[in-house]
C-alpha cells in the first residue's frame, strides 16, 4: 500500500504543477478562458489529496507530510 500511495502522491503533485504552469501560460498568451478549464482540473486533484491525507495515519507519515498536503489543498 505504501508504494501505491507514494505513486499516487507523485502523480498528483506533478499533475498539479503542470496544470499550474498551463494556467499561467494561457494567461500570458491572452487565453484565460482555457486556464479556467485547467483550474477545474486542479479542483479535481483535491480528491486524491484528501485520500492521501486520510491514509496518512495508517502509513505512519511524519508531520511534514500533513503540512505539505495541507498546503497543496489550501
């Protein structure tokens, strides 16, 4: 379960970073309406983050893990 959780967290984080870059890129090119759609995708990324947050005590994650996921959700 630990490896699957780590993979889910890595894929979610990379997806979030790529989507954030896309939002700013669309804004730079004067297409903010496309950035709105990417923003909706970012909201969907909260689902795996919440799942990871709920599984953290079972996987004995350190306090920093909770802080990092909390910052991503904020």
